[in-house]
C-alpha cells in the first residue's frame, strides 16, 4: 500500500490503519521519547500522548513532510512539553533569575528518575551526568543535540523535524557541545578537585 | 584528584555516550493499550447527546443565564411588581376585598 493510501485510511479513521501505524512506529516513538526523557514509564506515557495526537490531528496533515517526519515532530514537541511542565514544578527558576545565581549542575534536581533501559549499567552514572547537563541547555540546542548525538539522526533529518535550515542545526550543535563541555567541566571540577 | 587531561577525556567520552545506547522496544501491551484508548475515547465522543454543545457554548450559555438573572434582579422594582400583581388579581377577581361572603 502506498503512503498516500495509508494516510487516506488513517484520515478515514480505519482501525486497521491505526493498528499498522502503531506496529510501524511504536518502537521508534518510544525510543525517541526515551532519548528526551530517560524514564521508561514517563516515555511510555508520552508515546501514548503522541499517538493520541496523531489520531486527533491526522485530518490536518497536509503532506508537506513525510508521515514519519510529522510523527517525530509531534514526538519532539510532546517531549519538550513534558520536560517544561516537570521542570516548572521542580525548579524555582524565577528565584534563580531574580538573584542571578548560577545553580551548579546537580543530578538530584533532574526532572525525572533516571531509568533508561537502553543504557548499560557501567554507563549509567555518566549518562545521568550527561542528561543533567542537557537539561541545562536552551531548548533548541537540547533538541538538536538529543536528536543528533543520542538519537543518531542526520542533520537533514533534524532540519526536517525542527523546520530549521541545516546551517542553523550545525550552529546549534556547535553551541550545544560548547555549553555541555563547560557545564561538565564545572561539574567535574566541583566534584573531584 | 583528577588532572585536567583526564577530566577532558572523560567529558569527551560522556558526550559520545549516545553511541553506546541500545535500541529499546515498547512494552508488548503498548499496541493493545493504545488501540483501546484511541477507539474507546472516540466512540465515547460519538455517543454524546448534544455533540454540538461544546464546552465553549456551555460556558457562553451559562454567562447569558447569569447576566439575565443579574439584569432581572437589579431592575426588579418591588412597587411596580406589587402593582402588577394587584392589577392581575383585579382582572381575575382574585382580590380578597372583592370576594362576597355567603354571610353578608
């Protein structure tokens, strides 16, 4: 079946088409959610929200991008929405901004309990430090870094998902890496020196 | 105490940690859960008695009713109300004074 026919069936609300869609995308969507939110339960909840959103919005899908790009865009937005909500609860950001205090990198203030099933036990601690540092990045840098370095997507794929040009993705990645190096350097200096 | 070089090496290693993350699979019950959620929710929506009576319309109707009540309450003049009642009673012969008693 061609993608166009498949999308037509989805728009008509055919049960079989949605079953096929979930079969095709459940692991990919769940994996992407885990890349942003490294907690199995949270990632599964977000993945469910993604499919609900796809179900509700498929009629608005105009075919400007491929179906997979559209679904990954929804996934990214849902993950960011989740992180924003959790971080608002977790941090008193307004106090930090009022007093201009730079809060040091601290794993205990991370927005979720770290439970990523794809990370080996020996890398667990390093991964937690990395994710805590990613959480301190501006949102666009976080998206670019997560999709490229954690999810392994190409610049082109990231540019399609984020609707940004490839040079701006390159620039975001460069800045993200610089910021992460600085954050991690501070973290290790504070903890080991 | 770690020297600067080893810290930098560790940072470089951490930044590349994404390469060592294994692929993960969704729970085996994910699809079933999802299908139930998608198609139960939509069938519940279809079963609504007044599907056009959306929450926005409900709110607008409620505001209208409240506004009407406030208007009526503030404009209700008790004397004119009494006059109207008397007029009504007179028209229909309901006034106590006009009633003829069997004993008169």
